[in-house]
C-alpha cells in the first residue's frame, strides 16, 4: 500500500516537470530532430482504433484475433501517453453502432474487455492513471458493467493520465443526453434557458472537466469520425493514418504527434506572427 502511494507521488512529481520527448522507440528517436517541445504536445488525444478486422482478414484469421491483437497496441499506446505526459487520452473501443455486428464478434469484444480490465487495472492504478468510461455503462452486460465501474471507482482520485475509454458510446446519444439533462433543470426551475452556455453544456457531457480534444487520430485509412466525440473534436487537428490498429505502435504515435506539433492551429484567427487586427478591419467588419 505504502509503495503504491509512494510510486503515485513520484509519478505526480515527475509529471509536473515536462521534458522534451525523445521517446524510446528506436535508436533513431533519440536524435534531436525527433524531439517534441512540451508546449507542442496535445493535452488531449482521441483515437479511433480501427482496422482490427482487416488485419485479421489479411492473415486468414477470425476477426476476434484482430481484436485480441488490437489490445496489445492499446497497452503500448496507453503506456506511451503516460510516459510522454499526455494529460488525457480518449480511446474509441465500442460504439453504439457496433452492436450491429454478429453475436460472436460482440461476445469476443466483450470478453476481451473483461480480460483487459482484469489484467491491466493493477498496473494502471499503480501508474496513477484515472479511468473514465465514456458511454452508456448501464447498457453493458453485467460482468463488463461491474468491471468498468470497479475500475472507475478504484482510480477515481488518481492524478496521472486521464484515460477515457469509449464503450457503448455514440456522439449523438451523448449530445441528446446532455440536452435532456439541461431541459430537466430548466423545467424544474433550477436554471434559465439563457444559462445554457458552452460551459453548462460541456458539464453534462461524459468528458466534463477535460480539455477539448487537440488531436484526433484514426487508423486504417478511413476518413470519417463515426460518431466519436462530435462536440469535443470541434477544433481538433485530425490525422488519418493508413496503418491498421494492431500494427500501430509508439513509432507511429510519435510520428503523428510530430505532425500535430508542426501544424498551425489558428482557431479562426491569424498566425501568431502576423499582425494584430487593425482598427480599420475591426470597423470594416461591423
Ligand atoms: C475496430 O476494428 C474495432 C472495433 C470497431 C471494435 P474493426 O473491427 O472495425 O476493423 P475493420 O474496420 O473491420 O477492419
Ligand atoms: C468506429 O469504427 C468504432 C470503433 C473504433 C470502436 P467502426 O469500424 O465501427 O466504424 P465504421 O463503421 O467504419 O464507420
Ligand atoms: Mg472498422
């Protein structure tokens, strides 16, 4: 217990001292040109882990084998996020639409989910990771529901990486849920319609309290977001990487983070090096 607390404290202290990421992925990664300044690291990374089925198909294996291989990639990317000081990582593991798959595939995915939580929870807790499920937990089968609820409860006060796993998650459902929660408050007289602000809306989302998504990565080459975090990714940079999820590793992740670091995020403004808006342009826009 004491060792656990001590290691959490150490993790916390280390995380407050951001370092240049040299990422121990290969000898080449230690080269100075692979360094990533901490202020160019996304605070919140979201990943659509896609391509497990195609990975298995290419090998003549059942789709479930692709999902099993995908959990290995998942382990590596969670560890890398923790090592590199990413604040929040949101992973799309099972969508509300994925129930449409065959019973066998859904069962395989649910089985892996249980296995994953049982085998990883000690290490994640040890690393001070705080687990949150995004999605309708009550709609999961009982063993999975219990496992994820226990994991959330156990890691609730952890102050390290915020690991969000989207399970039985749908973006539209999340927005409707938020709208309904606010409507209930208005009807009960607890708030006025004009008090429905960005902040009030965000507070009703599964991601309440987290920074917006800075970088959304989707593997497998599909160029769509498939109902993942529509509100939170409104201003996210997006990278669609052709690699299939089971083949995704730290080296791919680092390459994606470097691409992100090189992008110019303007949020509707102009490049920081360019001029401030002049009086004339401000007046002209009226
Ligand atoms: C992503 O891989 C995992 C889940 C959706 C659960 P897929 O199973 O969608 O793999 P492809 O897209 O069929 O290759
Ligand atoms: C998105 O992948 C869901 C997850 C990765 C969990 P899908 O494979 O289900 O998405 P579509 O059907 O290709 O849009
Ligand atoms: Mg897919």
